[in-house]
């Protein structure tokens, strides 16, 4: 018996994950890339890979800018 199901090529991430901390005295915040996310095929969720877990601030998911890779 053979398996006729073929694996598809890995998809590129659809979003980048950033650790965002507020700047001092209301200044510009610090955005550090920490991972990536892939949208589910059915559009109802994400798989998220975080390489570093921040202890403060927040995690923000953003779509990549033109010409930028997500992962």
C-alpha cells in the first residue's frame, strides 16, 4: 500500500511577532523581532512560533512590509 498524499512545500509565515516596550517619557517604543506566525488554511486561527518570551511589554503580530520576509 502506498501513501498518495504528498506533502506541500512549507508556507512562508504570514505575520512577524515583535516584543514592544514603551519608550522613556513617552518616547518612541522599542520593537524587537521575536518570532513569526502562519495563518491557518481555513482562516480561523494562527500557528505562532516565539523564539524569545518577553517578561515585560507586549507581543504584537504584524504583516510584513513590502519586500520584507515574515520569518
